[in-house]
């Protein structure tokens, strides 16, 4: 596995320019990888990760509309029913397309977050994720992202990138070389 860290990139938001850090992880698929053998539903030590489904609509919208989440998550602001419908339809399309990903992350059947691709180019993929603020700092995002990375590598993606805004404090510090480790070979 190799990692590449891209220098900071400024992104203009609604009110200010924010700094975005991105890390890219390349991985030659290893069939012995503990995260690599998954089907439609992935189970980790604490979580169940499934493609998003229609019944996730209200929970997902509550997550992506939360002001704390919005401060650190690249999603369009939704104000109307039509905008909510369009945003959720976009997530569902990602979940249903063969070469795309949008997973609901569940703790005891309750949707607590989403991990999805932000874009696909040939054999590379960029991941994004959002979790309910009450679930932050408990390792759920790390656990879910590692499982989804394993699924992405299993599907044939060779490079995965992710990023965070500098203003996201400790979370941005985790998006740096050495911190997004899927599997270490002995």
C-alpha cells in the first residue's frame, strides 16, 4: 500500500475559503485482507454497512442538514422539498450503480452515517462520509471507511482518496499519511 498526500487546496464555500487536505491510498488487493471479503452487507465489530435504501431518507437528510455536519461535509444546502428529493435521489443512484458506492452505516439497525463516493475516475475513487454528531469521536467513521475501502479494493479500484477541511481540527489531522491504514501485511 502506498500513500500520497496532496498539498492543501483552497475551496470557496458559502461564506469563506476553507482549506481542504486530501490523502490518496493505493493498494494492490490482497485476498487475505480482513476487510476485503464482503458482499452487499458489510459487518464490522460494531456496525452494519448496507447500500442506502428508501427507508433511510429522513435519517440521511437529518444527518446532512445538521449544522455541525454541514460545517465539514461537502453537500449542497437543501431548503425545499424538491431539493431534499433531488439530494436523496442522488444518494440512491450511487447506491444502485454498479461502479458507484453509497452505504448507510448502522449501529443496531439505526442509521448513524453515510459513506459514499465523491467521484470515480477509471480505477480511482474519492470517498466522503458524514455521521450524526452524537456519533463523532467514537471510531465509527474509521471503522466504516475501512470496510468500504476494502469493498472498493475488492471491486477493483486501485486508488482511494479522501479529504477533510483544516478547520475540522482533529479530524483533518487524521487525514494525513499513516492514518488511513486499511491493512498491514506481515
